């Protein structure tokens, strides 16, 4: 395969991963909202507003309409498509390197390429200074998804950046940083391990 075809193939994987990431985030986000609200309800032992997963989806739609399924969507859509767009071309490239240079074939080729690519994508997309912003967005996303458990009529967080501003006014940014440092340090390696383990199981089977 000549260089131009190889380059085009990598770009095809990049674009396919980006589009696929957006589609998966869009389709699965209602399930994530329902999961977040059930987890918060169980953790805080608040009033049992939701009695199960399907009931949670039904209550959200009944009280908030279709838009209720997409609270915090923007925060999720920022990082996931980028990860997927990088993963597939890097995965193909790593497979070829392992096969040609190191003579690793079959299952071991898929497994090694998967772990290496997942680790590289995490390093590329989650350096500490970006990861902190992402963790803030995760926090905002969760609050946007679950705020209707507390007050259905008065939404405090209406957007990612507006939510960050609201949190700044309430708890001050310095306290937010101090409260998240340990989670960031621990979370980088925990997420890398979980993500790589998931990919390690999935891709060699495929």
C-alpha cells in the first residue's frame, strides 16, 4: 500500500471514530442520565422518586420532556469523540508496527495493540491540566443531570460554562481545585486501567 492510500486510510479511521463517538454519546446519553440519577438517589437515600431504570426514563420524560435526557450532554460530547477519533488510527498503526517489527501476530497482536493504544489515547487526551477541566465538566454534567431531583422548577445549572460560574460563586474556585487534586491524581490511573481493561477484553474478541 502506497503512502497516499495509507494516509487516507488513517484519516478515514479518524473521521469514522469521531463520528462514531458523537453518535454513541448522543444515543447513550439518556441511559447515562438515568444511571446518574439512580446512583445519586441511592447514595443520598433521598425520596424514592425513581423505582427502576425504565421508570427513571419514564419519569424524566414525563416531567422534563425529551430535553431532560440530554442534561450535561455538551460536557460528555467534548472528550469522548476525540478519544475515539484518535483510538482507531493509532490502533491500526500499532497493530502494523507490532506485526512487522516485533513479529507479534493474532490474539497477542490485538491485545498488545489495544492496551498500548488505550494508554496512548489517555495520555494524549488527558494531561493533568486538561483532565482537571474535564473533571470539572464531569462534575457539572452530573449536577445538570441530577438537579431535578432537588427542585424541578428552578434549574440552577443551564449550561457547562454557566454551571462553572455558578460553582465559582458558591464554593470559590480555589476550594474546588483543592477538593479535586487527589481525585485527579488517583483518577488518571484508575481510568486508564479501567479503560484499557475494557478495550483489552473487547477488541481481541472482535
